[in-house]
C-alpha cells in the first residue's frame, strides 16, 4: 500500500513505480502508447535525474549514500533496463507531471534496492524529497523533451546521410544516361538521369543542415528554473551546475537559457523544429512522387527506371508489382505534415507561465522523428540502392521529344522553332525530321544542333539570331 494526498492504493509488488504512476495509469487510457515507446525520452529523464543528484550532492543537499544509489539507478535506465516500468500514456494531463513522477518513483525504488531496502521505503529515500530535489516537472519535463529531441534528431541526421549517399551513388551510376526532363508533366529538354538523382541528393542534404540548425535551438533548456523559472527551492548555483553535469552525463551539449522564466513558457523552438521536420517530409514525398512516376508501367507508363521488386502487388492481377516503398514514405510524410499542425496548436496553447500541452507536442515530435528516420533508411536500403535505369527507353523518349526544338531557338528564333515543333507533333514525326523538311539543313548539321549531349552543358555561342536573316527562314 502507498499513500499520497488523495488517499491510498495497492501498488503491485513487482512494480518499480509507485502510487502517482499508478494513478496516471488509471487516469490516462488515451493513445495506448506508453512513454517507454520512446527510449530516448527515458534516457533523457535518467540523465537529468543523475545530473540533478550529483549537483545536489556537490552543493551539500544530498548525502553520498543516496547520491550514489540514485546515480546507480539512473545508470541502469541509461543502459536500457527497466523500461517496462515506464507505463504512463504519452498524452496526459498535468503538463508532464505523471512522466516525471514515473521516473522519480522507478529511480527511488531501484536506489532503495541498491541500498538493501524494500521498495516503497520512502522514509529512507523519497521520490520527491531526494530524487526530485531542486527540481520541478516544469523544468525536468521540457528539458527531457529537448534532450530526447537531440538524441532522436541525431539519429535522423544519420539516416538522412545514408539516404543522401544512396542517391549520390545512383547519380554516379546514371551519369551518362540521357533522358528527357519534364515540367508540368510535359516534355521539356534533355538531361541525364544522374542529374535527376543528384538533385534529390542535394535536396536531402540541404535539409540535413537545416536539422542541425534546428537542433541547436532545442539545446537551450530551463533546468533549474523549477516551477515557473524563478528557481524556487533550488540553490542559486544549481542551474548552471546541473546543466554542466547534464552535458557530461548525456554526452550532449545543452545550454542553460538566459532567462528561465521565458524559457519555461516559450515553445517557439518546438515550432521551428517541427517546421524543419515538415520541410524534410515534403521533400521526401516529392522525391517519392517522382520515383513512382518514373517507374510507372512497366509497359504502359514512363518506365525510365526500375525499382526493386519488394512484394506481389495485387490479390487479383497476376504478376503486378507496386512501388510500395515510395508509397509508404509518402504516407510517412503525410503523418509528419499533420503532426506539425498539432505541434503548432500545442505551442500556441501555452498560458501565462507554463505550457501544459507539452505531452501532445512531445508525442508528435518524437513520432515524426521516429517515422522520418525509419522512412529514410527504408527508402535508401529497400529502394534507392537497387534502382536500375532503362537506358533504351530513356533514349527513345529523348528522340521522340518535342523539347529538342528548344535547341533550334538560338539558330532560327522562337517562332520558327515553335512551327517546327508543332509540325512534328501534327505529322507524327521527330523534330529532326520536321526540321530537315522545313529548314533544308544537312543531316550532319541537324545531328550536331539536336545532339542531346550538347544540351546538357553550356555550348559555344551560336551565331546571333536575326529575324530577317536567311538562316532563320522556315519557308512558312
């Protein structure tokens, strides 16, 4: 039996948590997702509690015996143990108090066992009086969110790097595969398939840098501000020391905010961070849209590339194989984009000295990071790295394209080139054939001007266009 200000409840004998966690378990049947679903968050809580215990010890507030026991318990959690005892739903009332108390109670009971005492012997080592000393949920919980975002953000950064390298590898493989570029789903001008993949690699690489910048913003924490940022019940030297020790325990650079009252209520960094995740999702979805278009077919679509065949695609159409990996990444992107709105609304909902909506904010940010990381790895390993080019089909499209007429503009002018392109379309012939008939050029000259390879890079300056010159007459 354990008691709190509301009464007493029986806590399971095998539980490391206590009565406040138990009340949260009873109160919040919301998502079915426990905070243990995000191991980086549990790791962040443990790092904060260890740093706090060490800081309190150095400031003479916590004796060596309790400090060592608490630090040992936190090390157990940092090693990934006992996560099954973190059972609070990720979406909860109380601005994260239930998550903080879940950590306090688990750490207290582990520490008690380390000291040879029974679980629940809080007279000797108490979840609030000792594990939560010099702290409040209002500085611990947001600091844990931010540290977890750093842990998870670095994992996403690594996954995006793998995707970037996979795209760059395909870009090198396809460097000499000439194809037709398209704008508004219409034929444009020639390019290489390698250029297409290289552009995607740059898109992902740019957002890796934006992610680093966003991570720098969430490294600023309000640890030591306690309830509203004024630092009540914490020594003056505690905030700086606790953050310094947190950096040592976590291995991450975290920064104490200049104004803890402001930092306790301001959720702007989360909005910025979420915006970067949305931007990344939008770009990944665009790339996957392109992959699905370019691989469409296999016989009645574009079919310029062949995606790895991952699974049979139909329960009724024999032999059909679908682009399932780009499809799943598209869906990840939709989820992340939707989560960004939730983060925005939660950040806006802060009132006075605290934002009580941080649980749903954290859940959506953590979920987006997890999905994007898995999406990048899945796309890189199960799709991009195995893509093949259909060079013959790419070449055939280029030869048929009306976009080749663009190369005639410097020689004959836009109007005449347009007439040639329209004639080729209406007569069902190539631009070269239409140009040969209308311009009377030699086959050699036409081959030189309409060579797709010459359209991939800047060319020597052509003879200047003159509306009245013989060179530009189409005989129309």
